């Protein structure tokens, strides 16, 4: 089991929120001429940005931190099989792939 270390420059405000997948509500929506996956969490809407296998946990976290650093609202859902990085729909920005 690997240990996730948070850089000393990371604050709670700049760290992506990580939540269990069962706490989000999935939905589909049409955007950019295709069907997209989205979630609601609290009163916010998010779209799927990128999925990671469970062994790439640190990479998923780094990607989420990178997006937050660019001002993109970010959420990471966690399950036994995967990590999914979601980005806010209310202020859509170009998300790096």
C-alpha cells in the first residue's frame, strides 16, 4: 500500500475534495455535440474530466490539484476500482487532457 503525501505548499483550499463514489449522483447530459457523464454533489454540478485506475491514485490527485490551481472547481470520486476527476459545470473552462 502506497502512502499519499501532500506537498507542503498544498492547503485545504487548494486540495481537491475527495469523496466516496456512493455519495454522488450520476447523470448524463448533452454538451459539445456528444453525451457526457456528470454528477451532482451538494448543490454543484460537475462533468467527467478524467478517470484513473485505483493504482494511479497519486496521479489522479495531482491532476485534481493542477486543475484547482488553474481555478477549475474540482471533485474526485473514490471507489475500490477507480478515481474519477470531475470539473465544475457552472464555470466551464478548457480542461487539459
